């Protein structure tokens, strides 16, 4: 749930946290972008659509009528993920992953133990195996805040870096016997910011966005292009993101952001034109309330239908056993891509 309007002093702090300070790897390439962000950071949108509905497809009370009429149930998060002590974080779409028109969703997850291996989990999204778990590929310990499939590689972010594996490696592990061997990445690369989330860049070419989470201030995301080797190159594009951003997707000319923090707070879904370089305000974004603990987003065209999928971590322990968790969701949700992007311009 978003707080009431932030005072100007906090907004100025958001300028520093969200756009003025930047790692050396991106400073010179983004001088013009940083200048465009030097305007005063304005308050969060305090008027997200909150009128509740009568939903019946997720546990707990309705988050908002708009969410309930826009999103729907999709496949379930694999029970093995929960049973294995993993906490889901990032979500990625993989079209025709095995050459048989079967599409899958990948989930990046960290382990509830402090030193356990993290993992990439797979779920069949289309075809006769729809909803079936593909099991997991164990990866080195990381928060695994975001995951993206692009340019022949699978990228997972966390702790200020991105690890990547070839799609061939990930396919072989998920299609195979799911051993408990930790699969080392093909490469690891430092990135701007913390790598709290990842999202596909949208448009032509193979690009991705990586950005930062903050509970209290607007932050930034940076765009990178990929290469055949998997290495990333900063494109010079840097944009604002709302506070509490957990995931993002690009749908046409719109950014979609998921924001959340705390099991007893609602999440929000934001829609904002990709053309805007200034900070996020009431007039430059649409916002609706969503169920608690929304995490990663993914966008893709499965079976001819453009969808945005949303992942929740509230189905995992310790949240699912906590009576204060508002919505204990074990299914991925989906919305029509055009419908969701088209909400921009409507009143909050």
C-alpha cells in the first residue's frame, strides 16, 4: 500500500537516490540522461485505483476492482519450489523453448536458508504439458531478483551483478533429470545499481533493463544490449522507477511496473509511456492496487495471445503460514498485454 503524499524534502532525497548517483560504469554514457533527471522528484501517486471488487480467483480480500477485471489465473508455481524452501522472485517468458511450440515460464528463486543454492524453475505454459513443472536448475547463491531470456542466454540478477547461462545449458538441465549440482554461470558481469529486478527491453533488438528497489524513494533502471557471447553493454538509457519496484515489462510503448513491500500491504501495478524521461507523477502514470507481495513480471506472445504474467512470493513460507499476509497466492496471474497497456490515460 502506498503511503500518503511524500513531502518535498523526501522527494528531493528521491532525486539523489533515484537519479543523481550512478556507478562509474554508466556515468559517462548517461550524462545527457542524468541531466534530464535533474528536475525535482515529485511525490508518488497517492491515488491508485483502490475500489474493491468481488474477485474469486485468489485468496484474501479483493485488492481492487480494476485488478480483478484485468488479471486472471494462470499456471501454478511448482509445488516443488515451495517444498524445497525456495522464495520466488523473478519471472521470464521463453517462447518455443524446445522447438516443439511449447512455451515456458522461468522463475528465479532464492533459498530460505542464508547459504543455500538459488534456482531457476520452469513451468510449461502451452501444449499438452501446460501447468506441468519442469523442475529446477540450481545456481550459485543469489537473491535472484530478476530473470530474462534473450539473445540465446538466460540472465539472473542480484547483488549488483548479472549471471548468465546459455539457453542450451538451461534447456538441458530442465529437460534432464534435475540433479542437485550447482550449475556455474557462463559469465558474471557487474552492472549499474543493485540488480533488484530485470525486464526485457522491448522494441527491436535484444536489450534488457535492470533496476533498483527502495522502500522509500524513486529509483532508477538502466538499459543494456546483449551480445552473442552473453556480455552486456550499457546503452546510455536510464529511467525512473517507482519506489518498491519488484519487476517490470515493456508492452509496446508502455512500461509496466510491479511494486510491493510487506506481507500486510497491497501491491501496485503502474503503466507509464516509455517516452517519458522525467520522474513519475500523477500525470505521467496510471496506477491500480494489486494483491500483496507481487514480484516479477514477464511479457510475451503465447499461442498468439499477448500476455503480461505476474508472480507472487506470498505462497511461500514464511508468508503462507502467517495470518497477517493479505493474499496468499500460489498461481501466476496474467493480463492481456494491450488491455493492460491501454489503461494509461484513464483516471486513477
